[in-house]
C-alpha cells in the first residue's frame, strides 16, 4: 500500500496563489500567520498525518466502529490518535484566540484539514464537526452556553455534532418532528435523529449535540424550527460532568464506506426528555444552523480535494513500480513501469490537474471567508462574503464529484489490483461516495447556486466574479510563455460561455423556473470548471513570473504551467458541451414521467 505524504509544496502554492495568504496575514487578527509559522505548522501536520492518522485508515476500514450495550467502540488506535490530536492543539488552529483557539486564518486551517482528511477521512469527520459546533456557539450562543461548553469544544476535549434530519424528513427539514417543550429556563427534547456523524463514541468524555427541534405551537415548515444545545452528559456550572442526559444511540448505520466513523441513530427522550438549552431565539434555528452547515459544506468539498490527492499519490506510486508491457518510449524491446504508457500518463495528469483545481477553489473560498471576517472595510467584508456564498455550493459539489472520479481513475490505473482491497484503492472510492450526498446532495447545491445565489441578485455576484476573471483573460495573451498562450483561448471560451449562460438562465428562470432548474447541475459543473480553470491560470502566471525571476524550484514551477495547460485543454475546452447540457433542461421536463 502506497503511504501518504502531505504535498507541502502544493499546499503552500495554493495558499499563496489561490487564497492569497500573504495578504490575509496583514489583516487585523491574522498577523500570527507569518511564513515561517505557516511552514512549521504544515510540516508538523504532515508528520502527524503520516505517522499516526494514515496508518489507521485501513485499520478503521477493516474494523468498523461497533455498538454494544449502548456504547460505541471505535477501531483500535483511534482513541490514542485522538488523544494525541487534542494534546497537539490541532483542533483550535483556526478558532479565535478569545475562545481559546490559535487565531490563525481559516485558509491555513483548511490546508491542515486537507492533510487530516487525505490521511484518514473517517477520523477527520469528528474534529470537523467539533470545530463547526464551536463556531456556532461563538456566533450565536449565550454567554452561559459559551462559558459552559465552548472551551472544551475549542480544545477538542469534548466533541460536537450536528443533528438535523429524521427518518421521515431526509433533506426536507421542514418535515422535522422532533419536539422541544419549555421547562423553566430549559427545554425537554423528544424525538429521533438519523445520520448523526460521530453521534456516539469513546474518544471523548462528553459530546455536545446541536439539535434542531420544533417548540410547542411553532409554525409548520422550516420557520418553526429552533436550535438547542443538548449535551450527552449534563454539565454543572463549575464545568464538571453531571448525570447522563436522556438520549442514547439506537444503532449504527452499516455503510458503503467511512466505516470507522460511527453514523448514529439517536433517540432523545425515552425517560421524560433530554435537557437542552435554546440557542438564540425560537423559530430561528435553521438560520443559526446554516452557519454550521455552510462551514460543513466547504469542508465536505475539501474531502473531494483530499481524496483526489490521496488517489493521485496511490496511482502515481503504483504506476512507477508496476512493470507491464513494453511502452514505445522505453528502450527497444525492454519492459518498463506503466507510467511510460501514454494513457496512464493521461490519467495521472488528469488526476493531478483535478486535485490542483479543486484545491485552488477550496482555498480561494477559505481566503474569501478570512477577508469577510477580518477586513477593516465593511464594504469589502460584504463583497467577500458574497463571493464565498456564491462559490460554497460549487466547492462542495464540483470538488466532491471530481474527487470521486479521481478515486475511480485510481482503480483504473491499478487495473485488476485496484479492485483488490489490499491495495487500498477501493477504500478511497467507497469513502468518497458519501461526500456527494451529505450536507445537501449535489443536486441541492446546484439548485442553491442557481436559485439563491445567481437568480436572487440578478447575477450581480456572478458578474463580479466574471469581471475578475476577465482581468486575467486580458493579461494572458501578452504573457511571454508558450503554455500561457495555449491556456488563453480556452480560458476566454470558458469565461464567455459562463457569462452568456448566466444571463440566459436568469431570463429562463423568470419565465419557467423548473426548466432553468433542470439544467442546474451542469451549470454548477460549468462554474466549477471555469472557476477552477481561472485559478489554475492565475497560478500558472505566477509560476511563469517566478521562472523568469529565477525564484523557486524550476521543475515544480514548470509542472504547474503544464498542469494548468492540461486542465485548459481537457476541461475548459468542454465548456460549450456543458452549456448545451444546461440548455437541455426542456427535454428533461418534456419526457413523460410514466415512461421512466
């Protein structure tokens, strides 16, 4: 099995050229992100991932978390790994210093999270949710809630979860039935929640659940939902653990992948109701939860990046070692590793380009969120938040689709050995599949992008993004580099295709919304390809300038140029075809549903 090694140079390049970390480090509150600190953090994260987390990935796959007598036992080694994770201070990297975190930029935290996720996706889900729960309390929790729970969540000593859906609801949160009855300053929660990631486990002494429920007399639909903090163990005012709350794990779901991550069915209120406290105001629960959900969506998109990188490393390592056939590029009559076969090289370069493009997009969004939080100018904070809101559904959906495709290509590079569990290639495919579904299926992300992010503001946020893309588009034709010249026409084609289609879909949505929404998924794919291609071209321009200036490692920089060119020729070139797919929404609706 090919071991994992964090691609530190690639992460650093994406942080600088896509996220703009050097500029972020100048913002108020982001000053600790000095270059030497960033390099040290990435290096140490890479060591921990390679030595501790990655070796447990296959262990967790073959020894799933198990439920026995209401207690969930995680796979061998996971408790010790989580203990070391917390002791290392890794949980609070991007959380505010005032809350006990390290106050480093989200962009840097995103790079570190990519490392954890590539090394061990199932393990990484636990701290991801804990960080999101901490951010939720920072934004919307009461002083008492923050005093009681926040410090332990920031450190990772306690873990957090997100309790949304129920058996009858699925993605339709308006159908939730979980009830909350007021009792003094608290509420009694009753009901059942499903698909609760890390909802019960033995890694930490307490689990803090964020639970959506409906109060007495509340309206039907999403407007009647409120949000509650419901701890596994009640917490006394002095921070000590009290009695077990009235909630328990009924079962663990048997899943296609991420076997080490316990996905729980939780029952609240078998003995009078689980005690919870209200976050904010009644009826605003989904509004508050969206903060946690948006962060989770970006992190799920990052799972696509991480799986793409892990699959690439495995495929590349195997292709360098596996001797089969006599490629034309090999010495006459000699056998050689399969990396010399043109089609294998095509697959590897495709995986590399896809990993780099999705990484660039995820880091770019994280950088926009850093600016939205820290920039001193209110108008710029608003602009950056709009940019992040526009691209989060793209990052979630396009990156997870791409990561899953890379995991499949990894198996193809391995050939028959990829279908055999001992190589580890199949696990990545199985683990990656859920990312296309949870935190809102990719179809839901596409509807969100078109209906809420593009149509609602008449395309203003999208046109602002396109304007920035056109600024680079005008620069490339005059750049003194053959690869940049080759990229330029494809980038131009992608930008103008996306611009024209945006205008057309806005008009179509006014006349026949369902026809516009029928093309929402290929529209999101087009947004991902064009935005990813733009960011790759930006990186290529930076690499070209570094080569001209004689700074940086020559082979690394030339590889960046060639990879960006490949993405332009193989991905951006398909923009007109995606446009045709978007316009084919009428055909979808014209097909008789009785004939499916």
